[in-house]
């Protein structure tokens, strides 16, 4: 079975531009989460979506937005890119239960470089 | 508020030696605890997790971790290191009712032949 897939794998943008990252969850998983991993640090939670609704949001500015589609795939959008947005963006999928004990399965990530 | 502390950003062990990676957490309620491994240029892979029940948890690749509530710790161990264990290891917590993971800053494990 295919795991979580993300596209593109690498991306180079300039300051002020907009970027869209895509994620396809494991078949049967209804929840998608997005994390930002800056070099040398642990991943930080950005969003979680379940059944197309936002279920959680981390401490990120409004320049960051996301959505989930009927097939449970997801997009993360970042507007007005800053140098500090350079990071590995990870998508994780899970079955969708609540309570925090579910295993989240991570994709390989999209590495974004902002120049 | 949750926080995760991983003591030692870099740990080196000889092949065949004991691996011990430390994780301490701060949470207002007993949390769920996870260890993930990240190989170069890859995403994160779950090694093991503690939710309820037995406090000694066995995971993949010979790793195990013990939840010690009194010490607010969840240290990761492996009796004998292999070269293939070289990677970045992340401890993470989530609160019951939460839907996101809160990660530590990671420990890079080097295995010396």
C-alpha cells in the first residue's frame, strides 16, 4: 500500500511569493496534519483537518492556510513568503479518531527554500 | 502547557553498545508519548508509543521505552547499536483530547564502527 505522498519534493521561491504544497493521505485515512520542520529543530504543528473541517491550528500567522478535499487530500498554502519560511514541510495522515493517541504517518516532506 | 526536553542534541555510541536517548516531558495531564526516527532526507517513522497500560513499551528495530510518571520521563533504549540506527530521533507528546503532536528538538545518533 502507498504511504503518505507529498509534492513537490523540493521548491525554491523568492520572498513575497506564494506557494502551494500538496499531500495525499494513506488510503482510508480521513485526517491530515501539517508540520513545519526548520533545520535543526523538531516539527511544529501547523494545522489538522478532518472530513474537510479544520480541527486544530498551531501558532502560525494567517499567511498560512490549508484545506482538505472530498478525497481527503490536502493543500497547504503560504502567502507572502519570508526567508524564515524555509523549512521541510511534513504532512501526516491518521484514521481520524480523536483523543491524541492515534498514530500519525508521515510523508517524506517538501523542502522549501525561500531566497 | 506541553513541553518536551531531549537531553543531548548529539549522542555517539560504538557499534554493539547500549543506546540511551533521553526524553522528559511537561504536561498538565498524563500524556500520550511517542518516539519517531528520521533518516536523512526522509519523513518520520514511528518507533513506538505509550498510551495506556504497561509502562514498558517495545517498538520496531529492537527499541523500547519506559514511561516513568514520577520522573516525567520516556527514555528510549536499545541493548546493542547497529550502524543502521544512525539517524535523528524525536520524542513527542500529545494530550488526551488534543489532535496534534508536540515534538522535542531531536537527538542525532551516531554509531561508531
